C-alpha cells in the first residue's frame, strides 16, 4: 500500500484581496510523480510554496508525512521536502559544487561538509551531468547548465518529497527528457516528485498523475492514462489543443 | 574549494591578524627601544603601552567589526556594494553620537553617551533601509542604484544634521564634534577597548555561527527556507547584530568608511564566496587593514599624523569606483 506523504485539505492562500488558491485538496504518496499544470497565474508556484513552508496557508492545512507543515521545525521539514524554485538569481558568486553542497546543510551540524557529504554531492552532480563544471562559478554557466546544478542540489538534499517548479526550464530537448526521466526514476525509488510544468507532453510521457489547477481550485485530478483517454480537459488551457495518438499509439497533445 | 584549503585560508587570515597585533605597535614616527620597554622606562614604555598598543588594538577590533558587518549586509541584501558606509548606517551612527556630544550627554543609562547615540542612529538608518524589505518579504533585494541613492540621501541628511548641531553646540563641544568626525583611531582607555572587544566578539560570534544561513540567503529566500532557514528570524537577528557591530566600532573611532566594502569584496573574489570562509577572513583581514592604515598615517608625514579614516578613504574611494566600473564592464 502506498505511503501517503502529502495531503492538502482545503488549502487556501491569497495575496491581499486577491485569492490565488481556494480550497485545494488532494493526496499524494511515495512512488508518485505528479505534474501540477494550469494556465499562468493559476497558483501552481504558490502551491509549492505552501508545501515547502515558504508561505503559510490562510485556510485549510498542508500535511507532510502525517504532520502539518507548521508543526515542523524548519530544518526538520527541509530533511523531508526539497524545493527547486522557479527562478534563482543568475549572478551568484558560488561555484557549482558549493551550491550543490548547500543541499547537505540540513543534515549536518559540522562547520564544513564531511567526506560522506562530498560523496553524495558528487553522486548528485554526476547524475545530472554537471560534475565537470564543479569549479565553475554559477554565474558563468548557461541557463541549462545552471538548471542541472540546481537539480543536483535538490537531489543531494535526499528529501522524500521533491518540489520542482518548471524543472525543464532552459534545458535543451535531450536534457528535458533526461530530467523528467530522472525524476521518474526517483519516484520509482519511493520518493514523491511534484513538478510544475507547462509541457503537457513531457508530463503525459513521464508523470504518473496530473493535477490541473484552474481558478484557484483543482479542476482535474487524474492519472496520465485517464488524461490520455479524453482530451476535454485541454479546454482548460486553450481551445486550440487536442489529444492525438502518435504512430506507436502514445497519446500526444497537438495544437492547431 | 576543498575543506583543507578553506581552513588554511581562515588560519592564514588569523595569523596575519596576530602578526599585525604584535608588529604594528612598533611602527611610528619615532623608534622605540625594546630594552627600555622591558625595563618599563619612559617615555618609550608609555608611548608603546599607553598609545600605540591601545590604538592598534582599537583599529584591529573596530576594523574587524566593520568589515564583518559589510560582509553581513552584502549577504542580507545580495549586493556586493552594501556596506555600513554606502548604506548610510555609519552616517546615522555618527549623527546619533554627535547628538549626545552636542547635548553634553557623557553617559546615558550608565553607558558612554556616544555609544548609545551611535547605536540608536545605526538602528534608525538600518530600519529605514531594511524595514520595507523585512516587512515585505517577497522583495528582499535592493538594486545597487536604489541602495546607493538611499545611502547618498541618508549621508546628506545626517551631514546636514551634524552641521546644524555643530553650529549650535558652542566652541568647546563643536571642537569635540569635529575631532570625533575625523574618523581616527586615537589611543583609548583599555576599559573602553574591553567593552568594544566584548561587543564585537559576541556580535561576530553570532554572525559567524549563522554562516551557512547567510550562504543560503544569498541564493534566495525560497532556497533558504527549503534548506532549513527561518528567514524572518535570521534577517531580524542579522539586523540587530550588524547594527551593534557598526555602532560599537563607530562610537570609538568616528565614521570610518570603506573597510566593509574593500575587504569582503577582495576575499569573495580572491579566496571564497562561502560565508564560512568569507566572514572569518573578512573579520581578521578587515581589522588588519584598518590597523595598517593607522600605522601608515603615523609614519607618512612625521611628526604629523593622518587619521586612519582618511587613509582608508583615499584607498576606498578609488576602489569603489573601480568595482562599479568592473561591474559595468561585465
């Protein structure tokens, strides 16, 4: 039976008078790879902020591994939840390796990382194919290279819930496939991966489930198999989208 | 950078600081006979112990505090041009101290008046600069342009306030104000040095203890929260610790600028941007730089002395222009 790692019960949040999320509820467990999709301003990034503890819900609750997020100490929560924000400043003075090593901070009280921490940092960087740039300053990397470094930092954190806000940003097509393939592998190893994305085809190919946000609520919560069977949910994005079958029978979102 | 290399840089910086502590009191317009000092014979013994050692220690401690405060504000604001001087915090502390001198408040609540005045002034300016950022946590970064303009405005207002106070303070107090404003590292009592030493040690210890948090905060708030930092609490405590360091140093030395800009910038670019290395190195090397500037001021036109603040400004002003030009070139 799947272990439930994340539960949202009527979660609400707004910026001043503007309601962004209105009563969002769903559950997700170990082994799942959730795609959070929706139009711009639907509240996808805000939803990740609520789960990571960066913002507090104005109503309802967000429960991680059986406890409400606000009941955790900051460090305790960071051992369970890792968050890749949508945007990180490009002009950081740190090297790629220093940035990835920050993923180990919640796990140690020592002033510097241990040999074991260095081993995990290297493993994460090799996994996202960025070990060769370890000495380079983050600001000198290309957008795609930076994104791979940030992904490695999330991997090095070894949290059981991975929140990724547009993880394929700036990546070339091959790297996008590798990124989502790697996240799928992480899910299959027992983690819960939650990725905000605008690429419906990537989501349908690699994710196990899709949660569509619209008007601050969960408009659809479906497995990718269900999503592939009927394309009516695509109307939530644009009237120009339609579901088609590729040559091998795989469902494919096309546009006209 | 490997852990061994990082540790080595921290130890080298501490070693330089120690060498400066021992060597710089011997530098001055007149030579000092070691034999006379050991026999406690005047005037060499008094010149060394009462004058040069105390002013060297003051420069080391104040410079260390100001340099560390610069590194702290740069991490908090994600801006390498932020330092107590460019933010206007030094000017605020100066105005606060001048108010107490002009009012003849030698002591306030049992503490030296300039200390209390400088602390209140530093807090007021930092609240003005950082307040909107602390309240609205989504926009933490000040642009360099906004920050420098705010600093210019604060410096101008404080300078005007100081001029007005000097005009109405009477000759004796006006002279005291002018003398304090030169920003020099004069001989001071060992009791005051002891208090400053405790303030800087405690403040620095607290800031250094949070070094990993400053690293995470320099990347971004969401990044920091997701790696175990309580951002609001960290920013608030940084605000208090930074103000205390700046106010404590400036109360005894007068307004000394640029040490918090030059040293962290050099350490970041030449040694490491990692706060666990950057901050202790900036602390030790900042103290050393101010003490060296004070020693240069003692020997360059003997028997006259150039205040350490003036020597540092002659180095720091062109350095700031160079840093801005480098950024534009990038």
